[in-house]
């Protein structure tokens, strides 16, 4: 009875032995080969982050923030009002510039009057000089005949010299006034250089007044807004606008993993925030330098203590499609997998059409 019960167990042990000695090793070998082939085909990294265009908005003038019509993380469109700076100083500057222009016009009108007066004085001086020359000629003729005393001739000569000097002075004064009138006394006052400079000053003051109202240069989400009462310095960042369109992923691959990576290859992207959801894209570009090349203190390897470190090279991935109900935000961490044997025909065609 015992031998009969043990008989069926022997084939079962043989089958189990065959499975353990042949089937299982073959399965493990197959899995190992599959993993190796998959690793050879795909390049992946979790050192990847979502990026978006970011604009650092600064003010053109300094001043105190008076209004902030938008709130933190609000989406804005191009031209939307972002903040208002106190414009009291800017308005005073406009009024001062306009008053200066009026003063310049008054000065030019006065110069034109002086110029006309000097022309009249020059005409009188020229007539006097002409008369003095004629009188000197008569006195010289009489003195040659010994009909008058030599003192009368001296008086006539002195009068002629004084008249000629007054003509020279009047001409110099007239030239000086003409130069102050821009070289063309007959030109309209609006064409005078001082008036043009005053007009430029008015335009600058009015432009500064417009700069007290800061508008969005592009669409996106505003961040790091100032508070009412804050003082802003001209040229320094006042806030940031992060675009919510046209995002991309920057993946930092090990240099040893990029041997088969090419522009245009398909990419699968999984964002850490949305586990299990995948975005598809294409390799848009591969950086020409490693990340260490842009460091403030690049590595100095020309030493005796050199240690080889695998470098990272940024790869830009353009996103093409993904879950429309899941918003992406700049800075999100992601996992990237590039199919190095994927078709790059479509990307090449796009590049060719773009070049045309």
C-alpha cells in the first residue's frame, strides 16, 4: 500500500526538478536579455524638471507702490495693469518741463526783439560812419588847401574812427544774437534748439508719468508681487510673470547615456506630481556644454589629485501631448525616457518645413 502511494510522487518531483533546473533559468535569462535590450534602447533619468518662460518685470522709475490691482498667482494677459506707482513727482516733472518750454519761448522772443533792435542800431551806425567818412574827405581837402586848421582835421578823423568802431561793435552784437537764435534768426521759434530740447524734456517727463503704471508685457501667472507702500528702485525686479503655455522639460542625462540620443527622438515624460500619467514629446535639442561648464567655479582637472566624475548634459524636450486636465508648473520634477530607436522622420520634416 505504501509503495502504491509513493508511485505518483516520483513524476511530480521530476517535473519540479526540470522546472527548477531548466525552465526557471531560461526564464531568468530571457528576462535578463529583455532588460538588457530595453536598457540599450531607452535612455532615462529622473534628473528632469518642467520649465516655462519667465519674465522678470522691473520698473522704469523709482517710487512708492500705490496700488496692486492683481493678486499673487493670478493669470494676466498682455497689457493688464499690474501695479501703480505714486505719480506726484512725475506730474510735477511734467509741469516743470512745460514751464521751462514757455520760459525758453519767452527768451527766444526777447532775443528776436534784441536782434531787430541791433539791426536798427547797425543801420544807424553805418549811416553815421558813411557821413563821417564824407566829412573826413571834405576836411582833408580843405586842410590840403590850408583853408582850415589841422585840429579840425583831427576831429574829423576821430569822428570817422569812432563811427567805424560803433559799426564793428554793432555787427558783433548782431552776430552773437544770431548765434543765440540758432544761426537763423528768421526761423520759427519751434525750430530753435533750446525749444527742441525742451520738447524732448517734456516727452521724457510724460513717459516717466506713463511708467508709473506698470502693464504686463506678456501673458502668464504673476508671482512675487510687491505690497502697497513698498519702495521700488528703477531697473530692479518688481515681480515675475511665468508663462503657462509652451512648457518644456529639461533633463540632465549622464554623458555616458547620450551615445544614441538624437534630436527628434520620441520621449515619454512622467511628472512626479501626477504618478501614472504620461506626457509625450520629442528631443528638441542637446546642450553644447555640460552643466559644470556654466558653474561659477568650474572644476579644475589639471591637478595630480584628479578624480573622474561623470558629467551631466542638459537635454531639452518639447512636450507634444498629455492629459489636458492636469496643469504643469515650472519646477516640477519629472522622469524622462527617450526611445533611442524611435522614428525621427516627423521631427526632421518639421525642421525642414521650418527652414523653408
